[in-house]
């Protein structure tokens, strides 16, 4: 098996130059870089990441923890993170936790054992002690869709409350006069914020009632069940705001089964902006800037790994109303 010394000898450069090239850290001339790349390919050289980490060097690997890989939001987020990681010469280890804090702890232990350089956590069940454990091991953390009071943890969120308000305002402008809401788990900050937005925009109207809020779990099946229950209570409702696009898809199915035409009888809007183009009618949504969120998460994590001092710890991104067939009678 070829070593770094073999590469440096054949390329006619120092071991330090090869190391700078491999770690993308420091200046290497274009001629030297081209020569090193050709020699690496010729020798089929593979850096020994374990040896590098033992020598105090980085493994160029980061962890990404997501709660539900079946929700299309998270593969879209992972794609953005992986693209950005690739630009930095990093590899991403994907961990799907299934909203299980015990599984989450096992993943954290595994990632620590593998000596990862940092971790991006998009989790509904992460506990402060998990973050403390990572910080004690000097592992930089970027937290998505959640906020903990810690200066050393970068948190990325979107305007969830404003998104909830935008959804209701849009339904009202489309002529709705009784709007139901399917909220996600109340244990999740972003879910509570979206529901607060719905309540802010609905309170004070002559139709609002707490019984117009259905409780669900961010899944298609959950949205379907909640919609059936809401219809039984309020057969005359004419608008629905679901806290994510999957629940909105479930609600759409329940409405169609009940003989309701969407959007003529009931208008439906979701939240997230995931790719559900195959749905009929196409779903209106409050879109998150998913790709920008993922790229910013990776940029911030690299900044933490490199111990840069100008990293913004709390960032909030705007959301956008995307009106499609499910709320537009004349689209």
C-alpha cells in the first residue's frame, strides 16, 4: 500500500506539500497540485484517516443527524449539506434517529468513537445533555430548527410563526371563512411557533374556536386522521393550514374521500416547500429555503472546526408563500 512518502518522492515535492494538498489547508501551486493528483491516481494512494486522526489531524468527516429520512424535507436538506461538504473535501455520515432519543445517544457515541470533526443536528428529540457531551469532547455543533441557550452552538431556524400567519392570511384572501389547523408535535419548537402564527392570525375573527386545531405528528397518516376528526367536528370548514407538507397531503386525501373538492370546497396549504409536484391538485405551501439552510449549516460547521471567530450563532431565515392549485380556485 502506497504511503504519503511514496507520493512525495514520485511527485518531487515535500511530504508537507502533499499533506497541505490532501487537507486543503495552506498554499499549493497549481503545477504541484496537478502533479500530486496524477501521482495519487497512479499509485492508487488512499490517506489513512485513522492514522491521520491519531496524529492529531482531522478525519474530514462530519455527522448529520435527522429525525425521519422518509420525510422528503430531510433528503433535500442532506443533499445541500453533502454538496457543501464535498466542496470542503469533507464526507458526511447520515444518521436517521426515528425521533428516538436512545438511538440518538447511540449515534452520538458512534460518531465520537469515529472521531468526527463536527456534527449537524436536525432533531426533534435532542436533549441539552447530548450537546454538553459533544462540547466536552470539543466537537463543534450546528443545530437546525431548534434553539438552546448556548453561545457555542450555532442555531439555524426559519420564521415559523410568520409562516403560520402568512398561511392563514393567504387562505383569508382566497375567500375562506372557517380555517382549521393541523399542528405538529407540541414538543417541537418550530411546530409550536407555526401554531402560534395560526392563532395570531385567527384570534379575534368571528369563526375561530380552539376545536378547529387538530393535533398530529408530521406524517401523511397523521394528517389524514386529524383531517377526518376536524371534518366530523366542523363539516362546514373551508380552509386548512397543516404545519408540514406531509400532513397537508394526508388532509387532502381525507377531504377527497369525504367528497370535498379541493380547492373549490376546501382550500389546503402546507409548510416546508418539499418537492410534491406529483400531487393533484399541486399543494400550496409556506416554503423554507431548504438548500440555503443546508449550505449555511455546513459553512457554519466548517467555521467552527477552523475556530473562526466571526460565526453568527443564531440565524433566522425568511419563508415564502408558494400559492399553487390547492388554494387557488382560478389557477
